[in-house]
DNA sequence: GCCGGATGGTCAAGTAGCTTGACTACCTGC
DNA sequence: GCAGGTAGTCAAGCTACTTGACCATCCGGC
C-alpha cells in the first residue's frame, strides 16, 4: 500500500472520528444535558462501571491528575458525579456517577446509536458489524487520548 | 443493534483515532520536524494541492479565521509555509507550503503508512482495503474538526 | 464612475483547559 | 515507627482558542 493511500485512510478515519464526536455531543446537548464537553463523555465511560479515583481517570484520559481533578470538579458542580470516600484508602476518593450522570450516559448511547444507524443505512447492518469487529482488532488497550 | 453496542463501536473508533493521531505526530517529530502539532497536519492537507487562503483554511479546520491566521503565522515562522500575493484578489493572501512543508507532509505520510502497515499485520491487506472502502462510504464531506 | 455593503485579513484582549510546581494527608515496607 | 511513595488539592503560568474592532479591497446597483 502506498504512503498516500495510508494517509487517505488516516484522514478519512480522523474525519469520521471528528464528525462522530461532534454528532454525539450535539445529540447529548439536544437531550437536555448542557454544559457537557466530549472530554466529559470519555470520563463517564471510565466512571460508569464502578466509579474511579481521580488518578485512574487521569491515566484513562491521558492528562495530569490536576486536570482530571478540575474536570471532576466541573462534573460534580454540574450534578453528573459526586465524590465519595474510598473504601480501604483514606487518601483516595471514589468518583461515581449520579443518576443524572447515568441519564447523560444513556443519552450519549442513544446519540451514538443514531449515528451508527446512519452508517447502517449506507453500509448495511452486516458491514457495520464487520467494521466493528475489524476496528476491535486494531484498537489500542486502555486509555483514550481525547486531545489531538 | 443495541445502543450499548453502538457506543462500544464509537468508543473503539475514537480510541483508534486518538492513537493514530498520536502515532503520526510522533512519527513526524521523530523524522526531525519538531514544533508541529496535529492541527498543523490538518492544515497541511488543505494547503497541499495548490495553497489556500486563511479563510478557506479556517473553514476546513472549523475554527475562526483569527485562529487560522495565528496558525499560519506559526507555520510560516517555522518555515513550513509562506504567504504569497493572491492572483486576482488583492485582499486575500495565498498560503502555500514551502519545500520543508512538503517534506513534512511526506514524513506524515510515511508515519501514517507505518501505522497502517501494523493494521495490515493484524487484519491482512485485504481487510484493510475493505476497511478503507467502508470508511470512505461513511465519511463526511469537506472539513475536519480537529478539536473534540 | 462611484458608493455601500460584503469579504479577506490582522490586531488586541479575554477565556478555558491544560501544564508544572509545591504542598498535605495517608499508605506501605523495612 | 520511620522513610519513601502515592492520592489529591492549591496556585500560578501557558497556549490555543474565542469575541470584538478595525482597515483594505472587491463588487453589484444606480
């Protein structure tokens, strides 16, 4: 494969990623969750199962723990999460989603589903599944880097 | 397809996009082009064929023309582009890549090709081509939104 | 022609989200 | 029980953006 083809593939993928991020965020806002940024969504993904500490969140997002702490301040202030005592470590605090945080997460899932349905109309359900499977095999582990 | 599956697909795609952006940028820096950010790469894509005006660049990048102008200042100062008189419009200035700008673009293509080769080893050449074709069909037109 | 609104570009000031640095509270291994 | 490491916050600074104001130039109507 030529270099220029690889670049074209990369550009296409990045354009789709940008569009996807924007559409999900718009969908979330349209469902009444204002003041949220895409970075919050990435945080919610990490917080969703059982909560996480600020440091864990920082690693997940690829930022300093100070930045993660500020982000937590923000989503706590807006009612999407709350800080609790950490069981078994008095230094740490467990950040967990509130009911509103869960509602926002569900809204993001709905928005994502809308976009993916659009893909389904262009490609067909089977190809979307194939796409998911292929991407799953080349995806990196662990953290996300939400800043370019 | 369930909402949670759509979200999983979205998360996977965004994780790959983040990884890809980071790897390309690292590859470019490793080839000796320091002081470049991913946003510069997106600008180069638009400038590459025949140059562009600041306003065209701003639309392409999805930012204000002031921001685009600052970005042009930066890449001009670093020797990647230069401003020329616009033929046929004395208000406008045509921003074109310098030889160093072209070299940097080729370096980005090489870096992208390295990453895509890695995908080829995981998926096989045929599946990478299929991926490219599928993504091409769901890609949005025109501009890129390099900020989340 | 030329006048008025639209457009291309820049200057200036403000802002948001990150960084680095310094610090306290707490945990853990010798 | 002390030394070094880790979780978290406070504070200050930086950078890439924004909004607002402005000048030079283009262009359509008269």
